[in-house]
C-alpha cells in the first residue's frame, strides 16, 4: 500500500508510474490528497478547540484557589460550550480516514524504474533463454493425449466430483505430482529456505495484506459463512506469518518455502489455451518467499531468479526469462520476472513461475517491520517466486520427453519417482 506522505511529496511521479502500469484511475491520487487535506483541517480544528478546553480547565483551578468562584463558574460554562463544539469531530475524522484507507487499497504498487514500458504480454522483454528445444518423434502428441494414453489424470471424473478444471490425478500421475513437489521442496530447503505447510484458507486481513484484495476478489473462491478465502498461492499465508510483527535486523533475511494446492476461479478463461493442464482451477505449487532489508531487495531478487533458473535447468526443459512490462505486471509487484518453458507438442511457451519484488507495498499493508541498529522501526521488503507451479511443468515434461515407447523423466526425479521412465 502506498503512503499518503509519499504521494503528497511525489505526486507527479506517482501518477507517471501508475500510468506506466496502465492504471486508469489516476484521479484517485488527487482524491486521496483532497481527503487528507480535509483530515488535517478537521484535526486542526479539533486540536484548536481542545487547546482552549485545556487552558480553560487549568484556569478553573487557579480561579478557585483565589476564591473567584463566579469567574470559575464562568470558565466551567465556557468549557461545556467548547466540548459541545467538538461533538462529531471523532466521527468526521474516522470517516475521512476510512475513505483515505479505502482509496489507498485500490492503488496498485508503483513499478520500479527498471520496468519497461508496454501495455500487454507482447511488450515483455526476453532477458535470456536456456536449454534446447527437443526434436519430437513422428506421431508426437500434446500432453492431454499422453495423459489418456498412460492413464495419468482423469479430467472427466474430476469434473463429476467437482467441476471442469479440477483434475483427478491417479496412479503414476499422482506419484509424479508427489515426486515433483518433494524435489522442489528439497531443492529450496537445501538453499536455506525454511519449509512451512500453511493453512489453505485465509481470512480477509491476510488477503488484504498481500494485495489479493480488493484486486483479485472475483478470482478467489470465497466462503461467506466464515469469511474465508481459498488461497490462490501459498505466498498469501506464508507472507502473513509475520503480519503485525517487528523483526530484528540481524534476523533478516527470512527465507520461507511452502507447498500448497492453489485455487483460482480463472473467470473468463476459455479456448485452446486452457486445454488439458494449461489452465485449471486447482493445482499444486511450491513457493519461495523472502523478507529482506530494503537496501538488499533487488540483489535478492536476482538471486531468487537464479535459484528458479537452476531448478528449471535441472529438469532439462527449454526455458526463457521475461522481464514484464508495466501493463502486464501484477497489482502488488514493483518488478517481475516470468519463467516460461517450451511445450514442444503445442509449439508454444507456457508460464511456470513469476519471481517478484514487492518492495514495501505488502509490508505496509500487513504492517511487517524490522527494528534497525538505531532502534528505529522500518518497513522491510517482501519478495516471492514460484518454485515451481506443477501443471505446466508436467505438461512440458510429458510432451518434450515422449518417445515411441514411453516418457523419459529427468535424472533428478528418478529417485523421487522410483523409475526413470513412464512406460
């Protein structure tokens, strides 16, 4: 969440950066400043009257001490009148502050000056590519056909149980999910990330804390009876572990990783791009999250990109890393790198990870701070990345490694899966 003091000090910059993110409601900036002026005016009027009350109250005792009862009574009457004048000030102040807060929640994070201009995914910049695109055998088919051939996932029964987009993994398909999850977690914990298994539902405060609300309200599954949300990613509960807390500077960075199912309504998604595992409503993902000193967050971002890159490389998949343009960035992000792997049978790139620096945006919303060496409380910076999301990884592993007799698995998965090939 942006801070009013910064918006006032850098109004032109804020509008310019919001425009880079293709945010159309820049008029909210002026609105929040006007409300803040009103808040200050109300506070000044209240403080002025309160000062008069304090002075009059002090004089009452002095007058009584001098035996000037009539003057003291007059002063008491003045205090009563002044207190009547303050009636409603608290309500006006609270209402104005509420409106300011509501507008601030609607303003996205400002993109970093490292973010390129652009309106859509077509304007993203390819940072680098790696791996080799495979030469598939004659008769190669996309993953949705391979899934049926090797009896790995049952989409029809999943739809019967719940609905479209809720796959039922079975047999070797379920085992492959478990193998990938365990490998990803081991890879992250070996790099110093603490493993968590968080709740898969969060309350409203947690969803606001990481910026899912109000931005993605229509994309999350909501349970009104309890006012809980099914998580779209474990970033939400993991980051909120430290909501409303003050850390010590010497304990930074905090490195966390978690597995979770992820639930997304994906409203409006349709067509060939959502076939098979390309886009589903429930999927598994392993996430990494870091809480870091503000001065180190962009160095840490590059470290996290390298970490995810190493993981993708170990799977032997052709990949590319994109720096997202302003128009394709998420609500809370200041800078995002996307990882895409090449789906050989579909002949298209599929996103499997986003690695983002949120700077102080989430920390301000969730009130996550650290006490520096001088004893001053400061907002820290939060970062997160997918490490990795399973559905499209599975899709590419199946398609890119298909042979005439089976599906070869990357060597790193052999011990986790218990075999080198799905035959």
